[in-house]
C-alpha cells in the first residue's frame, strides 16, 4: 500500500545512521520480518527514485513502523533531514519473500554492518514464539557496533564480533556461527562476502538458510524488473532471473547465485 | 467536456496510457490504482519466445532520471496470452501489446500470433537500446524501419503503432518511413542511450555498460521530437518521455501528440497516471477546452 506516514520520532544512532519511527498502522498490521519499504525522500523529481529501506521494528501495539538507514548518498541525506510531524510517502510492506522461522526450533541469526537492521524484527518474533535464538553480529570496529542492547533483549545468546578486535570477539561473525552445532536454520543479512560465506557453509553442511539480498531497483513492486538475481539452478548460457523486490528480498540461499 | 479519443483506430476514454516496461502486465499496479480509469495499457515488451534479460545492475539513478538496461525480460507471447491477457481483459481499458524481436521473421511470427488475440493494437518496438540484435538496430534507419513495418503490416489487421528511438539524426524521416510502410500511428520517444560511471570502481554502473535514459531529464528532447514528427506525418502520435503530471501531458499534446503515456513516472508513484488524467481535465476546465482533440498540435511557434 501507499501511505503518507507521519514521522513521530527520529534518532541519530551513529553520526550517519538514523532511526525513523512513523505512524503506519496499516503497514505494521500486515508486515512480516524481512520485508521492506520503498520510500520517497521528498516530493520533488530530484532525486527521482524511491529508496528501498528494510523494516527494523514493527510496534504492533502502537501502530508504529520503524526503519533504520545509513546516509550514503543524496537521497538518504535528504531523508535524514526530514523533521518530526512531516509526512513521508511510503510504499510497503514490499517483497513476498520474508524470513520464515515457524518450523524451526533453533534459529541462528547472522548479520554484518548495516545488514543487522532487518534481523531485529525476526529475532524479536522468533523469541516471542519460543524459539532458541542465537545471534551473531559482526562489525568492522567498535565505533560501528549498533543495537547491541536491542539484540541482547531478543536473543538467548548474542555474540558481537569486530574485524579488528576493538570490541568483544575479534574476527568474523561466521567463525562463531560455525561453532554452533545446534542450528535448524540460518537467517542472514549483510555484505555480500559474508552472505557468500554463510551460503557456502549452509549448503556444505546441509543446513536450511535464508538470506536477505539487495540490488539496485526502481519501482520495488516487480514491474521495472531492475533488481535481477540469477537463480542457482539456471545455466550461465540461459540464465533465469528472479527479482529482489518480488521473490525476495529474502531467498532460500541454495536457490540463488550470489 | 470530452476526453475520448480515437488513436490509430483504438478507442480510448482519455489520452492517457502507460509506457511499455513501466507497468508490467498491469497486475502489480492494479493493487494501487483503478486500471479502468486508464485510456489504454501498453504491456511490457513481449517477444515470440521468453527472454531472460540482462545481468544486474540493470538500473541506476541519474539527475532527474534513470538509466535502465533490462534487456526485454519477458515470459513470451504464449505465456502472455494464457496468463496475463485474461487478467488485463477484466478491465475496461484498451490493451496494446508492445512487440519486440531480434529478427524480421521473429517480428512477423509474433505479430501473426498477436493478430489472433483479443487485443486492441500492437506497438512495434523498434527502439529498445539494450539488446544486441533487433529493436533499435532496425529502428535507426529509414530502410530498416520501413522493411519491418511493411512486413508486419501484411500479417496484422489490428491497429499498428511503431515506437521510435530518439537515438537517430533525423527522427522525422524515420517517422515518415513508418507512415509510408502503412502503420496507423507512431509512439515516441523510447529511451536515450546513456552511461553512468562509478568513479570509485572506474567502471560503468550498469552491467551492460550502457542503458536507456528516461524520466523528467529527457522531456524537452521528447517534446521537440514530437513536434518535429507532427510536422512530418499525418498519422497520430503517442507522445512520451518524462511525463509525470498533467502539465507535462498538455505540453506533449500541444506539441502534436494525440495520446500520451506515463513511463518512469509510475516508479515515482503508482498513482501518477491517474493524477495526470485529473490534471488534464483541470486544465481543460481552466481554459474552457471542450474537446481534448482540439488541443492536439495547438502550439504556436515563435
């Protein structure tokens, strides 16, 4: 659906990372963890396209939708300047592929960098549904660690890693995930090298694995066919493409080539 | 007040349609807008056999516009006829199929099939810049356009519109080829070939290196070309290129377009086409225009 959602709260989590809370009861009611929003940053034609941003938290009690984004270019810069009380043009929830945890008991959640944001709602819902939630979050360094306390609340066990060892465990989150021998399904979101490693590990060990992907897109609705991802089973000479906004953004890791 | 038009033999309740490749086969946007309100729907470029399209990245944003290189990904005409056409036919709007091919034979075979389907017309795509063979390769010369159009004309009884590429020196002469070959209308413009470079990686952003530029950035080029073509041919013009509201649409109509279509604007907001219809009506009220047909080509040059 398309909503003009009032911005009710704005938090600066890091110098370039913002959390927006908007009134969007209709979206909150139906959204699933892993789905995303396509947001118009202003009402002008410059920048032209909407910005796809993942859902961070669904506050069902108050009808509040929360998303977190990093200021990366001119679009997100304009979005970051929006003020409380303004209405933001949002399409959502988008994507048919969401994180599906129901059939699993022991869920392992792995995220890297700004890829941790869409994993929060998943961890929260999994925990509420009595799952054993083990969360592995990796960041480049201490300054970039975000939402540790929030993930702490919704995880049975939380491991934080930094590439340089400046905070908590030194190394990559996947190194710790690999030590976990009690996993029914892996849920992952983060930079491509991490997703590739997680995918490979899951396939080798025959563990179900769901990964959230991103690709440049325009409409977010499955119309422009911009955000193509090659399916794993299709041959190079006759590639078959699925679209992040439609089949995804969450895919079964074995089904796609990344 | 009359907004009805007859475009190349196709009855439309208003002059507003949606451009090929920006509206799929209508399903997605039907959840956001009432498709019955549109003058016509032009489908995604459809070929004889399914096409998988190009590698990602396929799209990127540019100043007031975007580049795309989708590569005509589509399920093929057979799938369209069985799955998408019955859905589209539930709505009270004209259905025009954008037809693409990589050889003349493919265009002809495809149009033979389209001739048997319950559709209102065909928009022959001689202008996609993102595929290696066919399309723009035919569309950029007088002879190429004439040959394909003539051969398709022989097998197609339905209204035939030919979509032109702006990537030519003299678009008016190409439009003349379309008219001489017996087409009922022309549509223009398809996208302008462009490129964007990632200066960190020192590589083009699009996997296909180049792509078609669309959006408000191209509008002045499109308006100029519509005007030039209107001076060269008698068949009606479907004008497009960066239209995102009623004012833009009126500009094209004044320049000589009998119908207009919304393309990239659909990506900005799903309701752009519907708002454009309302805004055209507001303009007509404001300037006491009784019949939209009276506005076509009414620009007075300095």
